[in-house]
C-alpha cells in the first residue's frame, strides 16, 4: 500500500446507526449551552486570581461553571455511549470535570485556572493516560481533542514498542493522514532525537518523536458554543477522530 494513501483500516471504521436513549425529565439539569456568564466569570479570574476571590464568588461559580458543565458531561456522555458503551463520563469535579484549583505548591500567585477542562475516557487506567475525548475552554478559545495529551514514561515505552510493529505503525500513519486531510491538527513532536537503533530513513520514523498523540480543532466562542448545538458539534469531532481513539485504547490495553 502506498504511503501517501489515507485509507483508514476497516478495523477503525464506525457506523452510527443508533442514538442515545432519551432521558427522563428530572434526571438532571437540561443542557442549554455554555452560558456567556461563565466566560465572563473566567475572564474575571484573570484579574482576581486568588482563593479568597473565588470563595466570595462561589455562587456564580456553581451556577455558571459547575452546573452547566455537569449537564454537558451528562449529555455528551450519552452521545459517546454510541461509540464507546463503557465510556467514563462522570459529572463530578475531579472526574470528568477538572478542578478549577491549580496545585498550590507550584502556583502560589495564580492558584485558580482561567480555563475549564472536561474529559471522557475509556478503560480503568488513569484518565490522563487513557484514550480520551477532551475539551477545554477559556474566554478566547475552545479546544476539542481526541487522544492522549501526555505519555508518561511507562506509556511512552509501550507506545514506542507498539510502533515497532509494522502493521500497527502503518495503521497509525494512515489514521493521522486521514485526519489531517479532514483539517484536523495533530500534536506537535516532543522529541528532537530519534532512538539510537532507529533507521531515520524509515517512512514512519516521525512517529517516534511524539510524546503525546492527539488530534484537535480549535474555535472561538460563538453562538453554537452558547447553545445545545455544541453537543452535536463536538460529537462530530469525536466521531471523526474515533479511529485514533481506538488505536490508542488498544495501546493502553498492552501497557
């Protein structure tokens, strides 16, 4: 098969024929979009980054950040069950919704994050070392991604072992080429040096330079972001990137 082809292996194709079950009324807050007040709240943190300020504005935080984000997690989780029936979509802080507090040991002057992060992951490994669907946003940009955003040493070792397999590295190459052809960005290479025993003329040598692997799109806050349509918008991105998700999930099973 020619290297330039972007045909994705049949193993990674998905046919969407079913839809999420409708939830019963009263199950949880209905998601109507991310409120503009939430972005204004994050914007205020830039000028008022302190625990004391957040404590004084706890009501707004719960109303404009926590509640709508939990509703989004519930809604998107139901959609993602189409792709991954056992997806981890947990509408709780420090689960699918990242904490707004930074590690105080390293952020004494800016203990509060100015952006909100959301993650849905597959498997029993740590969420950040699992194949996942991710989003974060701040007042200026929405970032939607599929993959693993950082390989810790154990996972990096497994990844490099995985791409020594001719079939697996060709599958990954074709998946990445197909995503780029659709307009997706791929994580930048982390490493500048190749492994000592690697043939640098290998057409797949570039795969060894990744220290993370994900595909993503970004966009500015818009009317879709502030409406329930953002669920379908992001789900399409996750669906487009599902082949990459599957490839990485197989990797985690061997780690």
